[in-house]
């Protein structure tokens, strides 16, 4: 049945890709909600989306201004037409301050929920959350509601709080909470077009600006590609898929450990002549107490290279001491096309792209 899908944050990295998947694999009209300060910015974002989505977007997409900080955020949108909602808008920085995380990720989700309740023909309401909503828990993590075990940073807390609000207030709606992994590449070829804290940390190691590794070598890391993630999200948007909580991530056997991935990235680096000329040693693993002491010292050296490098790592470093294995049984039960990239191959390909392109500064690197 043809309907209308509303995507918040539609001009974001995943929002654009989800829109493209839905255009290619379905018949829904798409309402692409973007934040724009004025008509000029709205026109620029409309042009950007038209260029990225291509000819298939003509006649099937509408770009609408939605600022989730406003009380009447969805004023331009008619709830009667909306049959699916994908809430992708969020601030995803590990170092986001608590007030911004609350205003955007929590209060913004509250406004989306209020709008969803007015959509009488709603068949699916999907929140794009994060595996990091698990916070400080360790061990096996199931696809179920989390209690508050504390959080490493305000980003994690805000995504957990957004989940909690929806699970409390929208239990009677066709709600799915999709907890996403860290996306480190566009696809299996390793190409990177959006950089995050992990890419920046790898850059620090390459240039010798960081000589220690916070975390336990045996901690599993949960990486995926944008292609894997958007394919999974698109499958779970099908109203035929059961509602619920899903871990959109590779199986536990397809998650390499921190130690294995550090070895992999340095094997890539050591094949690079410019890296070899610097004669850098591989970094040393440190205990959590040692890392905390170093961060405390760096706080007194603000403006220096140590403070800057640790400032990039510290907002997520404590997670590397909290090993988790995320079950994805619910995801596997509804996604017949499940296929996750080999984690070591993906990390190697991504590292090769980062080195060859100098973290995106040099154009023309094929993938």
C-alpha cells in the first residue's frame, strides 16, 4: 500500500541514504524534513537533496522545514498523509554538552512523538537510536529496554532518554527502536565521506600525536558500513516487520576486538612510506586509572597538543573498558538478506582509504 514517509534529519548522512533506499525500493512519497534558518538555506538543502537523490526524487519528494527545537516544529506537515515516520535527526557527537543533547535528542524526540500521535494512518514509527544507549553495562546486551546503569557521555544518555520517552508514551503506536552501530565507511570498499571520533583518533595515531590506547585489548568493537545500516533500517521500516527493539549491527562473531583492529590499522600504516619515515612505535595500552590520570593532567595544559588529542578520545574512551556483545536475534529473524562485512577486512579497507586520501584532504582516491 502506497503511503507517505516522513524522514527527520533527511539531509544528514544516514537520512539521505535512507531516502535513496526508499525511493529505489518502494512507492511511498517522501517528506524530507530539514532544519533551515531561512528560505535561502532551505533552497540550498532542497537543491542538495535533489542532486544526491537523482531523477527518481522528482515528483515523489517534498523538502519541508522542521526545527525540532520549536514548539510547532511540524506546522508545515499534514499528519493525515503520514503513514511512516523515520526519526533520524540528532546530534551524534560523543562530546556534545548535556544541554544541547537534551534540547535536540530528547526534547526533539518528544516533539516527534507528539506529532506521531496525530498521524491517524501511521503504520510505522522508527527511532534511530544507538548501541551506546546501553551505557556503562557490559557483557551480553539483548534487544530489550535498558534500565539506567549510567553513561559515559551525554550523547549516550540523551539517546537512552529518547528511547525511554517513546517506550513510555508511544506504547500504543507501531513503534520500533533501531539501535545503530558506529558507521566507519560508506561501503565495504572503505570509502569515508563522513568523519567521526574514531576516524579522528586513527589520524592522531598516524601522525604520532597519541601514543597510548585506552581500553582492554579484548573489548569487541561494533562497526558497520552505511550500506549495511541503511539496508537494515529500510527492511525494518516495512510494516510487515514486527514492532520492537532491534540491534542493527553485525553478529557477535563478526565483531573484531580492539587489539585486533589496532594491529590491523598499524599494519596498514607501516606499509606507507610517509608513516615509516617518522619511525613511530605502536601505541601502548593503558589502564583506565592511568588514562583518567592523563586526562586530568591534560586539563591543566589546555591549548597544548596533549589536551587536544585526549579531548578527541576521552568522551568515548571509557566504553573501551566495558566489553559488550550485542545480540541481534530480532534483526536476523526478519532480515533474510542479512550480510555483514568482515570486520578486519572493513577496517583494513577503511584504513587504506584514510591513508591514501590523507583523511579526505586529497581527492581522486578510487574505491
